[in-house]
C-alpha cells in the first residue's frame, strides 16, 4: 500500500489552527563558552558539551533551531567582537557555521551540540581536535519555528547532518504521538539509540561507503514504508539537491500537504556554510 501523507478530507478550522506553526524571535547574543567534554557517539558523530556563564538566558524552543558557531583562530584564541546595532558583523557571519542545539541544561549552564564528521571543513576540523578547556563562540538561535504535535503523524527524513535535529524531535514529542523517521548514515555502526515517548518507527538507510548527498536510498526507503494513513507533518533536511528531490516526491507521489512539508538544505555539495529553507 502506497504511503498516504495527507487525507482527502480537509481538517476542520479548529484543527487547522491547532496545526499552525509558531515563529518565536530571540535576541541575538554572542556567547563565549568553554568545552567541558567531548564524546564520540558513533564513528561519524561527536557530541561536544560547552559550558559558561554567558549561556545564561539561552533559549531554543524548536527542534531544528540552529546556532552559529565561531571557532578560535590559528593561535587558539577566540576573538569575540562586539555586536553591531543590526546584529553580527557580515564578515563574522560568513566565517561561522550553523549547528542544531542537542540539549541545554540551564542549571548547569551547559549546551551540547552534535557534530557529523564528514569532509573536513572548519567545523569538522575543529570538532576533531576539540578538547576540554578550549573555547567556542555561540550566537543565536535567531528564532524558533515551533511545529505543533497535533497531526495524525510526523515524518522525519534526513542524513547524518539532520540526525541531531531528528533525535531531539523524537525526544521532545509527547507520549503517544505517531512518528516515523527515515535516517541515512554510512553504516550500521553509525546508528544511534533514539529514545522517545512517542510511538516511533525508525528506519535506517546505509550508504556503505558511497558518497553522501544522493536521494536514491531515502527514496527507496519511502517506497517501502508501511505507515498508517493520516495527515502528516513532513520534515526533511540533508544535501540541497537531495532535499529538493525528496520534498517534490513527498508532495507529488505521497500526497504530502505542501504547507505541512518543510525541507532544508543542511549542506550543499561543493559549497561550505550552507543552511537554507527549500521552497517550491
């Protein structure tokens, strides 16, 4: 039976209102933090926890929020310039990289961020050598996009770079919520335990050494997916071209509602520092 992601009967006005995402804006602050621990979750994923009094007041309400990371210079010093009236200086924004906050402990003033280890850009290079005592600059998130749980189901699709956001969504969804996650990683060694109170199904797709950034494996998994029919909120994040292909397939082949289908490019083949929402 073909996966059906939107029911033919339109939802009521009340249900539409309950399903409307909420945007929350945050004041931007550039925070200086210190690495507290580095933990290798899998062969291609590191969790780095930073700590510092500058994290007081940190807020992240959306599972796919992103903060900008500022790395130390070649001498190991973190240069944190003053904020401008309109936010971060443009030159500084260009050198920063976007990452999803995994979790924040306000009492301990500790923030954990997961790093997918792939081709060596500035973020990967820093994460691979990170050690307790080193410094890291953090700005944001600029805002949160809060997706309600009031759908018949939630479909989460992504590669290694999206795994931190998927893990957080699974952890935050209320008990009894129906959710399906389809995640592409290199091999079975890169699968993670994804705790959730929701009624979750997780399907792993393995590249087995093939380069990342191809939508074929995830498309094949979707064609074999067995999930109850209903109105789903679909969330997709991976390489830019692959994310566009998946979003198009969800809408045209599986009846996903365009307004309930969010896709993002978490990276782009041949480019650095890409993070953008995909719209048709």
